[in-house]
C-alpha cells in the first residue's frame, strides 16, 4: 500500500536544509566583505573628487591660502551635503583636506584626515 506514495522523506529534506545553511554560512561573510570594500572605495572616490574640486577652485583663483579653512557647503567642490558633515582644506601644496561622513548618511563613521589625491588616508568605522 505505501509503495505508491510519492514525496521526500524527512531525512532528505533535512539534508537539503543543512546544505543550504552551509552555503549561506560561507556566502554571507563574503558578501558583507564586498559591501564594506565597495563603501570604502566609494568614500575614497568622493574624497578624491573633493580634492579635484578644490584644485579647480585654486586654479580659478577662488581659493587661496588666505581663505582656505573649513567649509560648510561641500557642494561648491562637487560633494554631496548628505554625505559629508565637515570639510576643511589644510594645505594647498599639495592639496590636503580633512573630511568626515555625515551621521545617518552612507558614509557615517568614515573620515579622511590629511587626505591628498595620491594618499586619501581613509579611516573606516
């Protein structure tokens, strides 16, 4: 009578669940590492973009040693106000900046102190 019934046994279902759990245990740390790495790369690119924006303003004569310092509007240099809470130019030769990510923004906890174009000097959370 039971020979005509079709389906999976409990042992087969448990084996599949164990295999899926092992795959997830391997994949999740790798994926979170990739996400963290991508966030660091995005922050580094944003810092370099700000440095290039400062470089442009220096070439245009809008920024000099007399008026460099802390700026509240990072959009003047190509940055996003929602990404950065503070931005300061500390040197013009080479262009060196200090940047901090905005709390609650995509760069929360990130900072770059003494960042130059060739050495972004990034600190991550």
